[in-house]
């Protein structure tokens, strides 16, 4: 192509910084393999033959496709394009989770990010079958072939109607909740709260009264506000709950750990970028917490996100 553009072997060789004979041998070898004459040569230079002109046109189109393919692969490798699939049981209300998603979008705006909300057992199967890249879920699941990263912990609160007699208490013990009906969602964080209830009530020597509904967490809150029962919720969800709900601490100070879980052999570049931001955000959050940041939780979260965005 350079010989055609420059009109002679010498000028093409000068452009490439090689000897003219090198370019000549390359063209001769190509013509020999194709069995056609690409250039007509005379003392004025080199001119494409008709078949050579057709070959050059097709070769340019092929080269453009190769360069385009290389650019697309490079973009995926650098997470400028591509897709990240996130499974979750966790509401987006957590400051850490919201900040992580915000920074990731700001850093990689062209990436397609898909979300699914499913029970923990289903998410683990989806990771193994490569239906999703990473799950944000409660606990620290330990399964062969899976990796986990602890992200944040939240206090579990008791949610009850404001008209409930216990709403006047600052802290509530599990023993006074023996006769309460606990409304939980069948999906989302419902299974996590169910497990916590079964654990705490087994210590009391009894079983909790569970009312598992095929509804979302927001509808559970509505039922609690309407005096259908009580429930448990993460602090981030409780803080944004219905005005008719009282949020009270449990005297055991129960917390719920949230982790990122992924398949170790997953080579998706977008996943690697997501985890890198999560690790950096976690380190900055821990550093701020250790230093006893006096600026408040919300402002501390914004500070961490700002530092990440600059990175």
C-alpha cells in the first residue's frame, strides 16, 4: 500500500526507513504467492496494475476491519466497552454500594452494566454458570472456585408500626418478641433476615412466627406500617423507611456483612476494574474510619467517592 501511495519503491523504503531492496523483495514474494503482477515498474517509478488496484482496495478494507477489531478488543480489555453483570440481594440504599456504583459509572461511562435481584442460592448458581460476573450479597460464602471480598457491615434494626407499644423503647431484647409476627420478603434480603431470626429464636428455645410474602421489601414496609406485623431491616433501608414505621435497635447489636462474590476464573476485564475500585474504596473508607473522621458519615462517603473519581 505504501508503494502505491508514494509511487516508487525508493520513496516507500525511505518512508519506512529500510533499504529499497527490502521493499522490492517483499513485493516480489507477495506477487509470487498470488501468481499475479501487482505493479508495473519503469524508470519513472511503480504503478499499480488493474488487478493490483483491485487487490489493494480489498486489502485496505480487510486492514480496516482488522484495526477495528483490534480497537474493539483493546476497548474491552481496558473496560472502555464491554459488559458487567451484577447480581444482588442488597438494596441500593447502602452509602458504600451507591458510592461504588457512582464511581464505577463515572470512570467507565461506556460500559454496559446489567443488574438482577435474586435469592442468595440462585446468585451462587448464576456465578458458577457465568450468568453474572459478581454478586453483592450477605455473608461471606465459601465455595470451591469462588472468591469473596468483604465490603461493608450494617446494623440490623427492628421495624415496627409507630402505634406498637414497643415503639417507645430505645433498645429491644429478642425475648419480648416471642409473640410477634415477622413479615419478610421471599426474595431480596428476606432469606438473610429469616436465618437471623431462626438463629436468635433458637437461643430462646422457640421458633419465630414467620409470615413470608412474595412481595418486595418496599411492600413489606407498607404492611408493617399498616399493623400487619413487624420486620427486620438493614440500617440503610430502615433510615429510608415509611413514615408510619418506628426503627428501633436490638440489644444484641446484630450486624449483617455484605461481600462481593465472583468466579475465580472469570477473566472479564470489566469485573477486574469493578473489583479494583471496590478495593480502593474499601481501603479509603477503612482509613477514614480508623482516623475517626469528624465530618460525619455522609460527608465522609462523599469524600471517599471524590478521591476515587479523581483516580
